[in-house]
C-alpha cells in the first residue's frame, strides 16, 4: 500500500528551527516532485516548497530565505528545514509526493504534522 508519512513537527519559539521529514513507501516509484504544503486554521492549504527529481526547487514568497527543501532519492524521502520560524508559520504541514503506484501515476498525501510557533 502506498504511504506517505511525515514526522518532525512540534512546538518551537519564534526564531527557532524545526526539520520535517517525509518518507514515501517503496510502493511509490518514479517519483517526480516532492513537496510541502501547509494549512493554518481558517485558511486554505497553500504550497510551501517543492523539489523536482532534477533538484529544482520552488518556494512560497513567505518562506524564501528561511526554509530549505531537500530530498534523498535513495530513501524516497524529502526534508524541510525551517529556520527563523515566525508565529504565522503555525499550521499543519502536509507532504505531497507525485509518483507511480499500483494504480498508476498519482499525487500521494501524508496525514500531516503540526507545527506550532509560540512564545
């Protein structure tokens, strides 16, 4: 069964750092893009960062210069290093993987991990 599992969320003070990880099961292969989205209370889900299989990256303006996305293709894993965190970064962060599974090419989503920035 294709699965995407996030980890690394938690509570951090403003200005602090967190590193999120997301592992896609081996049943997902030929992975194209891997990315992170977030959804704050009362707001729509928004793209945070994405990385292609070629290593190209794209970031939301709100996180440029503070967040870094990377991936380890051998481990089917994507990371999000979040530095200089702000109160407005508080949200549930979801991992998204676009790849091929048992039923074909699809977008796979994780269950989300909570990131809370609070003093």
